[in-house]
């Protein structure tokens, strides 16, 4: 998930952000967004657990951990995100890694008959009924690492921009509106 720069002769490798001082544009973030967009382009949305209004204005992919406090706060406010026209599409990112207790909970949520209800109960602190099935949890975790996710919640826009951490519903809507306006102005 990192972008690095190299001189044409291969002698120097530069790791860090490149910023256009005239426009103050972070060129590295632009490159990362493009990589994220490409990686997310092949995602099967049926392998996400979605909480969405009928006609969302914005669709976010949210990398989440069942046991993360801010992820739980975000989930408790899903109705407000939906009222703001924001769709939340969860992908698993058990921060403790594959095989951890959080990973097992994510698998149980995925394998539940009612994934949305199981997610809601798990985010409220209840242990989901143990279940096993073919699931995308390990694949989603690895994808998150490839995308540069290092903490949860991590919100990813359709155009590849990564918004790290919890953002209240009204503030998130304002931020998404500003991002859309800036993109339309380009």
C-alpha cells in the first residue's frame, strides 16, 4: 500500500509524500487513492455486510473490527449515517490478525443466518453464536493490509480515498460533500 519514488538510474529510492507546493496537492495521496480504487474495483459487494438507505448519495466501504470501540460507536449510529444518505458496507479487519478471537467473531457474524442482526449484536458486546462456513474474512483482512489500513474503523470512498477513524454522521456527510465538490471542480 505504500508509494515510493526512484530516480531513473535506480540509485535513489525516496519514501514519503510528494506535495505540489503551488497547489498544495498531496500527489502521493492521489497515487494511493488510484491504487486503492483499482484494488477495490474487483470487490464483490455481495461479500460485504451492508446497511444502506434505499437510494444512498454516498457508499462507503468500512473496514471494521468487532471489538473496536470506535467501530462499535460507528455501528450504533448506522441509522444516522443512513439518514444522511450514507451507505455503510462492512469488510472485516480483525486488528489482532487471522486466528484471533476477533477473527473468530467476524467469521461467526459472516456465517450467521442474519448477518446484519449478528453484526449489530456483536457490536453491542454480545458474543455471536459460534459458526463456521466458507467466508471472506481472511481475504478482506489481507485486502485491508494491501490498501494501507492500519486501524479501525477505516472508511474508504468509491474513488479510493481513505478516511481513517470514526467521524460523526453529520460531519462525515459534510466531508463527503466537500470531497465531491472538489472533485467536480477539477
